[in-house]
C-alpha cells in the first residue's frame, strides 16, 4: 500500500489511477490524517460482497471437522 496526500493526488491523478488499475492500493491523507483508500474495483467488490470471508469460514469449518475426527 502506498500513501499519498490530497495535493499530490491532484497533481498525479492519471498516474495514480493507472497504478490502481494495476492492483496498487493507496491511502489518501489530508493534513496527515487518512481519509480514504483507492483500491481496484475488483478488490472493492470482493470486500463488500463477503466472498473471501465466506470462503475463509468454509475453510475453517473443514479444518475444524478434521480436528474433531
């Protein structure tokens, strides 16, 4: 993850967007306080859908069943 302040983001938005499209994540700060994250669309959609969380829970259940045996 890269950090960037709002002023720098304004001056380099095209380059930052290319990096985000390539998979980079940016933490955007204003007055040294984090205010937002720029993440690739697919990563955002996965995080709000809970797909990865559900997969993780399924894996944990499988592991727990093996331990119980």
